[in-house]
C-alpha cells in the first residue's frame, strides 16, 4: 500500500536565502581577489586597506542595485493584465 507524502516544503519562498549565500560568496571572492592583486603589486599597507574598503563599498552598492532590479521585476510581473493592452 502506498503512503501519501504529508510533509509540506516551502521551496517557493527560499529564493532570498539562495541569493544571500551566493551574493556573500561572490563578495568574498571578489574582495579577496582584489586585495591579493593589490598586495602582489607590492603596495603599502595603507593602499591595501583603502582598496579593501573601496571593494567592500563597491560590492555593497552592486548588491543594492541588484536588489532594486529584482524588486522591479517582481512588481512588473504583478501588473494587472488590463494595463498591458494597447
């Protein structure tokens, strides 16, 4: 006799966690690569520190832009069909 699967999974709401994990991983790799490149060029400690801070600020602003774009896409999909007719 077959048993019915009774667990409820909420995979439709997990997208934010995936985006956060992948975004954090991308940010860590990008910032580390930038710092290794600057350090390999025999830069001073001050230059490496400034580069790291600039990389973190740039990464954060890139994430904010991606979030705005994703939010606009979600709002665009929720448009009523009558607004799409000419």
